[in-house]
């Protein structure tokens, strides 16, 4: 129980007045940043690094990690209220979260997300405290073949989630995959589909795509239809209905485990966690048809998973010095600015520092919960603001948010373009979430396959010969066979005709 | 007859998109040092997308009834075009007039129909200044500004 | 009808905006003529990488140091312009007015490497170099349980087993890639590059045993050597940084290959000579400032000054040299 005494020692340091104040400031700025579309956790932390220059290292990192997990939560708020995900992990939340908001249950969705996030976050921090170094070793066993099969599994699950029509779903998914190819190919340095535009060399930014396809398209379809503007739904209670309590808490439990495990893998995206959790919940539900029409489990599971994920992703950072997400990489940069060298020795060379941060994460998560339960009700009232007043301001916020990513108006133009595409996708029932999620996973899918082949001594077989990727490959094949089989059984022609799946 | 037309058009957009990518990916090398070149994924993905868009267009032609809404027309179309036009003009104006002034005009234009002008000016100026304060001052983001710094 | 009114109002504002722009342009022209009191406003230092990158930190340290020596008490503001594989920021510097108020903190990647791929609007001699500020070498690193204890043992192995040794890079055509390919060419060996996207991913790949080695910056390599995970075999650069004197250079092993990652300050072409001198002198003094040198040491880069002409010469040399390497491995024609 050495870690316990070290943790208590950490609490001593984290509970100093300055540190608590900066923790609260960090969490609040994080929420603000998460709520403003475009400013995700990455730019949020990056923007505020200069602000921390004058602070003690511990205080600075406490504040920056606060921004990190605070903004993860803030992103949920926009997903639920205005159907615009702030970061990739919240894309899935839009599906049912926004439906709940339309039924006047935004408060419930946000409340459940707050509780789920708290549980997921705390369990992850507990894992970090007691099992950190042990678990970190598991993470490094994920090489390119393992990533590739994990991504493939994620994509297969996505197919299972596609709305009414398989063909529309597939178009949306492949569209996203194709978009992810734009820019410089990291494997060969070849420049693809940039049409001579230097701005496209680095590819399209996720946030630009997500705000365009989700946010702007939503504004356009509402603005186009004035009747939709005038009747905000009545607000119902903050808590789930009684019959929803058990399934919801089960979802939170499953989401925690799933997000935690996937979060341990350095470089894995939180979107994978939330996607897998959503599809797990849909599989387990008695009545899967509720999903997509405001199922509370569809918010609880993924939101818990992505917070457990972001907590767990700190394990490879602290124990091995490996940044597991772009945000973590920014925090890593901040370590260096504050004279700390990240690396495997960090835990042993600066234990006071690390434990104070871990302790502050308990505090920060608690602060988030305390803030958000009462605030969920306040946020839900945003839905009562007349849309005619809300939408011009939202439009403006989307523009500014997108601009801040690269300080470029070009990005804002691309966002508007995707807004128009998204408007039509919505109109003709194409699942937008499929495009955005495959876009996130697509780039990694390609590079990890090419990397697998490069490190392999026996070609594509390597995917089956390594224990973890072998298991995942078999799982993928099984799912594929099962879904084809069940489709045949239902005597539905699977590809050609446009049917309900 | 009118109903499926919009969907066919949208299918055509995907078809053109995938054809463009398909043709471009022919110029990239299909195989690389370890099997896959930069052209492998683009070729297959855009190829599949071509097939899918053709299926989609075929389907919409075939099916008589359409579950989705028709193309926007009338007031709806006007509203959307108005919003988009304001947005594009805003993007053109913002590097010249600076964030606060152009945002105020932008908001004023969009709110014009719903609020009386004095209330509208209040909302537009207030919201623009507030956003400017949050982004430029609190978060210290560099926003496009005019020569006076706002 | 109302919408029509509003649209015309917006168009009017566009025209107004146009007018105000011409005004701005003319006033700045006047400014350009009277150079003696440069600078009259803050100077922008554009960094083509995101916040938290090491180039940004170098820029911040230098900017803060240079402020002490810039006349008229003006400040140097660091602006991050990431994106476009780190070419957007460089493109912006390239297209800026050569009035001394827009400078760039660019690395070998933008100055010598990216132009080779022929997709950038600028090339190796499209900028006015002000000075070279820092350099850093890279180390060939393997996992500590690898069978090779020394560079010689490793060399013997790769000679006998061409294309068996895999190393992780941060992308095709990156400095990491180039430095290993330079070694391949000099020693007449074949090793296999596996391209990742960030430094963190390459470390993961070596730690997990997915690739056998990597070429890492001293700062990263040092930490994992300390923890007993990695072993450094050779220094792929041209000099030995402080604290790493025991790591052999390739030229000590009789191999003619050296690649350093350099970072320097550049301006758009056409910068008036007197303004160039003001900026150059301020940054040179900053580079010699003990406080700045201490801070650069902390982030493990070495201050290394070169004046405008010498800097341009180095850029051109590495541009030619790397062009050869990239041609030989077939990345460019």
C-alpha cells in the first residue's frame, strides 16, 4: 500500500489553496473551451500553456489537466444541446443525446453524462494509482498490426449502427474514409488530393469537418424551416426514469471497463472507446430500435467510456512518458516548458509531482460533478432560448471556433462547404456520424496497415500470427460472417436494394 | 417525378466526387516498398464509392415513393440562401473590417427580421463584444482585427 | 424584401471594407520609407508548428531574449501557424510584406526538405535568412535488450542481413528518415524505415519491440537510456552535444554522413538591409545572452550562430545533399 501513502501525500499538496483554486479554474476553462465549438481539448490546453508560465510546475500541470478533462465534459454539452460534437469522442453522443434534448430531456442526458464521466474518471484514476506501471506494459504490446485490427473492429461495429439504409450508411462511411486520405501520406510522403492547395497538405482538420457536417448543417436545416424554430420542448426532470435506472448504471459500468482498457493503449483514439461502448449497449439492449431515438444508455455508456479512456490514457504518459493523444502531447510539451523531462523515470524521479497531479484529478472530477449536476438543468434551459436568436450567434461561434484551429479563414470556408454537404446528407437520411467517425479512424487504418507490412517478416499473415491482433482478426471475421449470415437468414438482399437493416 | 430528382442530384455529387478521386489516384503508385503504395487505399475506396453511388442513383430511380424530403424550395430555399450568402460575405469582410464590426453587421443582418432595430443593435454589439472578449482576451486567440486592434 | 435590404447592407459593408484596406496599404507604404526608427510596432515571429512543439519553445526563448535588444522597446510576439505539414506558416512568411514586422522561425524541414517535394510555393532560396539559431543532432537508438552492444556490432549485423533492421521515423522525408538514409548510403547498407507520425509513436514502437530501432533527439533518447530501456549506438549529427561526449560520431567510424536539425530566423525576401541589421543584431545578442543559453540547454538544443550568408549557404548545401538522398531512395524524381 505504498501508493496509498504516496497518494495521501499527494492530496496534501493538491489541497493547498492555490492548487485547488487553479484546479477549479482549469476545470472551468476546460468546460468553456469544450462548449465553444472548434476549441477542443487540444487547442484549449495549447492556448493556455503561455498562461501557466508564471506558475509553479505542479500548479501549472494541475490546471492544464483540469482543462483537459473539463473540456472532454464540455464537448458533451454541445453534442446534446446543439448536435455539434466538440471533439471526436462526443460524436456518438450526438446520436441519442440530441434526440433526448429534442424530447425535452437534455437535463437527463447531461446529468447522466456527468455521473458517468465522474465514475469513469475516478475508476481510471484509481487504476492509475494502484496498477499504473503494471498496466502500462500491456499498452506497449499494441503495435501497428494490433491497431489495424482494432480499427477494423471499430469500423465493423459502425456498420452495425447504420440507420435505416445500408447503402446510405456505406456511402457515408466510405466518404469519410476517402476524405481522411487528403493531404500528405505519412508512409510515402506522397501528396494526395490537395488540388494544389497548401492548406490541404496536412489534411482536413477533424474539427472543421465535424462542425461543418454537424453544427452548420443543423443550423441550416433549422433556419430553413421557420416552424421548427418556435417550439422548444418542455424540460423534464434531470434524473432518468425509474425503469431506466438499472440499465443506465449497467451501461456506466460497462463503459468504464471498456474505456479504461482501450485508453491504456498509447495512441488509441477516445472515439474508438465511445463507438465500441455505443455498439455494445445497442447489442445488449432488449429493444435496440430505441437507439437513435433517444436511448439514455446511448449517452451513458459512451460518455463514461470516453472519460475512463482519457483518464487511463494518462497511465502510459506517467509511467512510460508516451503521449497517447494529441492533447496529452500538448501537456507533455508543458512538462518540458516547466523543466520536467517526461519519460519513464518521471514517476520515480518526481513522485511528489506526479502524486499531487493524480490527487488533483480526484478533486477535479469531483468539482466537475458538483458543477455539472446543478448546471445540467441550467444548460437544458439553453434549449428554451428562441432559435431565431440562438442560431446567428451559434453560427458566429462556429466560425470563430473553426478559425482558431489554424488561424485560417480557409478552414472556415471548408467548414461552410461541409455544412452544405451535411445539410443534404441530413435531408436524405445519410448517417453523418458514420462519415465523421470513419474520417477519424481512416487515416490510422491505412498507416497502421502499411506499418504492419513494413515490420512484418511474413507479409499480411502477421495480422494473424501475433496473439492480440490474431484474436482481434478472428473476432472481425466472426462478426462479418455472423452479420452476413443473419442478413441471408432474413432473406434480404444485402447490398443492392434499399432496405431497413 | 419531382421527388426523386433531388436525391439523384445528390447521388451524382457523390459520383463526381468519387470519380475525381478515382482518376487522381491512378496517378499515385499502387504498390510500394512493402506491398501497399499511396495509391492502394484511394483507388479501392473511391472505386467502391463509385459503385455505391451508382447503386444509390439506380435505387432512387427505381423506387416510386421516397421517404425523404424534397429539395428545399420557396421560403425554405430563400432562408438558407440568405444565411449562406451572409456567411460568405461575412468571411470576405472580416479580414478588412475586423472581427467586432463585421460580426455586429453579420448578426444584425440575421436578426433583422425578428427584432426591432434598437434591440437588434444591442444584441449584435453585445454578442460580438462578448465573443471578442472571451476569445481574444480570456483565451488570447489571434482573431482577424482591423487597424485599431478590434 | 427585407432580406434584400440586408444583403445590400452587407455588400455595402464589403465595399467600405475595401476602402479601408486601401487606406491601410498606403499608410504602411509611408512607414516603409522611413526605416530609421524601426520598429514602430510589435514584430511577429511565426512558428509553423503547434503550441508545445520544441520549435515553439526555441522561438519563445529567443523572442523573449531579443526583446531586450530590440530598439524602441518593441516586443516580439510568437504566433503559431501550424498545419499543412508545417508548411502553412512558412508560406505565410514567404508571402508577407518584407517590412521586418513578419519573421519566421523555421527549421531544416521547411527550408531544405519540403521544397524538394515540389508542392510548396517557396524553395530553399526564397527567404531572406537572418541567422541560424540552434542545432540538434539525432541518435541511433535501439532497445537495451537488443543483441548489439556497439555501433560496430550493429553495422556487422545489418551488412549481413540487409533489410532486416527496422527503424521508426516521424514520416517519409522527415529529418529522422533522412539521417538514417544518409547512413545507409555512406555505409552501403540497407535498413528499413517504418513511418509513424510523431516522436511519441516512434518511442512506443521501439519500447514495444515493434521496430528494432529509431533515431531520436538527444532529449528523448537520454530519458530512456536513464531508465534502462534504450541504448544509443551512434550520433548521426556533426558534433557532440554537452553530456553526450561518449557517443561516437559517424565520421569517427569512418563514415561520411552527418545530419543536424537546425532552426533559424528568416524574413521574406526583399527586406531592407538596415532593418535586417536591426533584427539580426537583436537576435544575435539574444543568442549570446547567458540566460537564453541556459534556457536553450534546458530544452536540450544547442545555440549555434551563423550569419545570413553562411546560413543561406548551409540551407542550399543541405537542400542539394538531401535531394540526392531522396532521389536515391525514390521518394522524389
